[in-house]
C-alpha cells in the first residue's frame, strides 16, 4: 500500500487523469479551475502528452471530440460559463458516442455569477445540458482522495459506455488539501475498434450524429437510452450509511456532504437516529437506494448548495408517504454543521402533518 | 491507346447528390486526386463541417468524422495532435468557416496546426436554402438579403485567404476557381500543394475555391460560371497569398 501524501484536490484530479492514461488536455482559463490547466501545462510535456490552451471552451470541447474520435483518452476542465459553452460539443459527443472527460469546478450562476463554491450546475450536468435526449455520466467527489479515484473511474465508465463523463466539483474540492493515497489500480483499457486512425487494413469508418433517414434517429435515441439503462443497472455509485429505525434520512452530495457528515455525527451524539445517503454518481442517480431506505424512514432532508436541484431527483425516488424537506443555500452560501443539525432536530420534532412538502 | 483521365481511386463510384452545376463534386474529385497522388488514402481523415459538404463520407473512401457547425478546425486539431502522422483535412463552406467557425479557423491557423483546410466559397449558405453568407457580394440578393447585401447593414464580404495569409502559422493560403477546365487544373495543383505542405510538416494549409451554387443563385449552370468570372473574381482575386518554403521551426 502506497503512503498517503498531502495534495490539493485539483492536483489529485490531474494525477488521476494521468494514471488513467489521459495524455491530452484542452482547456481555456476560467476561475476557479485554473490550477488544473496550469498543472497539466507543466506535467503533460514531461509525460510526452499534449497540452493545448484553446481559444475558447467551444474550441476545447471540439479538440476533445477530435482526440476522442482518434481513440485517445482526453479531457478538458472549466467552470460554469465555460461549461455552458461546451454544451454543443457535449451533445455532439453523446450523439456520436464518443468518450471523454469534462471537469466542472462549479462557479455560482447564473451569468458571470461568482467564484465561490456552489452546486448550482446540478441540473445542467445531470439533464444532459445541451440539445437532445442524452445524458452525461456525472460523478461527484467529496474528498481529495475521490478527486483522484473518481477521475480514473470516469475515464473507465466513459470508455465503457462510449459517452462523455463529467466530474462535478467546486472550489472547495479543487482547493482543499487532504492526504491522498495515489493507488495504482488496474486501469481498464478497452479496445476502440470504432476509433478513426485511417482506413488501413479495413474499410473506411465514420463517426457521426446526423441521421436523416426515416426512423433512424428514433432508433438511435432508443439505443442511447438503452445504454443509460445499463449504466444505471451496473454502475450507479452511492454511499449509504443507514441504521435500523431511523428518525430521519439526510441526502447530500459533493462538498456539501462533508458538512452534512459532521452534522450527522453531532445529531447521533444527541441520540437522533440519522441515516445518510450520498449519491456519488449523480447520473445515474441512486434512486433505488433512496426508494428502499424510505420504505422505513419517512422524513427525508436534502441539503445542497443551490435552490434545490438534486431535491427533484430525491423526490422522484421516495417511497409513498414520505415527508421531504429541503435545506438549500444558493449563491455561495455554505451551511454550517450546527445549522444543519438544527434543521435535522426541527424536522425530527415536527409533527407528521406540518411537513413543508409531502410527497 | 493511352488513358489520360480516370476516376480517382479514393472517389467512391456513385452519383453525387449535389445539384446540377454545383462545384462540390469537382472539389471532392480534386481532393481524391491528391489522396491518390500521395498514396495517403489509408491515413487520411476528413472532417466535414455542416452544410452540403457533410456527406463527404458518401463519396470519399476514407475515415470521416463529423464536426459541429464551424468547429471542424478544432476537431482536426484534436485528431492531428493524437495522430501526427496522419493526413487531416477539413471541408467547410462559407457560413461554417467564415461566420460561426471564424474563431476556430483563425486560431487553428495561428497555431500553425499541420492540417489542410478546404474552403468552398459559393457566396451563400447552400444547404439551409441560400441565406446571406459572410462571403455574399455587395448587392447580391439572398433569402435574408432580399434587397441585396448592403454594407451599411450587413458589412462587407470577407476575403478569407488573404486574411489567413497574414498569420504567421500559415504555410500556404491560396484562392482558386472552378469555372473553367483550365482553372480546375490550377485548382488541382493548389490542392496537391496543400497536401504536400502537410506531408512536409510545414504547417497550416488553406485552399479557397470560388464555386457556384446555381440553385440558390437562381441561375442555370452556364449563367453561374459566367457570374463567377464577372462578379466573384473581381472581388475575390485568384492567387497564392502565402507560401512557405521552409517550416518555421527551422
């Protein structure tokens, strides 16, 4: 077992990408993710890799599309507004069934917004984000160790399903330092017979998302949906800390889930029976885990740093008869463990009939 | 008897979907002749933009990757950086290259990416039905300039070859025409030159083709080639605007 070393989240992410065999990075500066391209610009040439500072995020994502179509593991990173510019390319990549990784170190939106930590891009990340019926594979780390591990996982899943993947983080995860074990896992590398490297020893191949013939596009869309169903069945990632006879279940993801973990410990210290579910893959969403847990626990609190985006998915996953509450802090507000504890206590004390929202 | 002309091997033996009098088919053939000449069919990857040229894969016997509208040079950059030994070209029209994709082509050229860009300038958006393009001539009527292009509201037609020739990263930039057999022969040489530049790692090569879109010009093919000579060529002069003799890293 390798020793643990102190590392910043963004550096762990970059090292995870290198470990996964990603030797191509295309990006454009935007705060608060600049330390990722800066690190790659130094590190990739040492590895015989390619770093390009593109003229825009629009160009970055299309360079990624080209590198992916050529069969390489490649990535880009950006933040809110830049990720918005990439949506066209992400839609084309999903439509063309190309893998690739995009990292979103989320800013506060809408608009130019702000650079403090936020989880306001949950909808954009998990609903596809661009035009058409498609999804991204979205993983949400909550530690520096996971910035490393889930980056590797994202490349593997992206190749496995031939679909772009996203790491959804924020400035807390990018900037914080924690001990990390840079494990050297057996990285999955799949053959890519579909990649374009020139028609040598085979007929010409084509990568496209345009289907004009009658019925072709409907068939293609159902094919994509079938992939997402398989992804849901085989590769949903979730951390569930459940106990018997829970008073309340708390659901939270990403950096916010770290604060919730502290609040849950405090609540348990006060004798409250609290369960916690942390979706690690936001798409596919671990709705089944939530459904099963809420067969018994009927009070469900969602805590997130936006106006209640994941709350949509939580409410769609509940067993009948649950009370769902939301503790939301948009715009860079970060809830403290004590504030969350208070919310947990109030919800537990509240009568069944006074729930803010009943599903 | 000696055979002096044949269909290039790289060209798929089928009927083009292009309208009568359209020059896309000619451009396709010239690209195929260059592919045959340099024997690079098995390592060439074509990246068409969005427009009438998107069906490149139906006609050329090579690997093809579609690109979003205007983004072909960025996609080509990704390919070329992964596969530096392959021949990578984009195939783009007026709107794709001169409007929505202006940023991508300028910066790809400026980085000196060792790729070839084929630019078909027919003064209109062809596939979408003949709207005004950045290359539409002043006074030219289109479906979105029904009173004729007016510089006071629509600006001026853009001369892409000259503009790109100003960039240090560009190895070769030229404009050719396809309105007579003699011009097609010259255009053939230009395509060969562009491929040759790429094979010699000289940097970014660019060939702009003046071509006709009879359907959207509302003309027959004969009137169209006359218009090319009389109206397009005075504004879009033919010639080589940049030709590097040694790679810039030497």
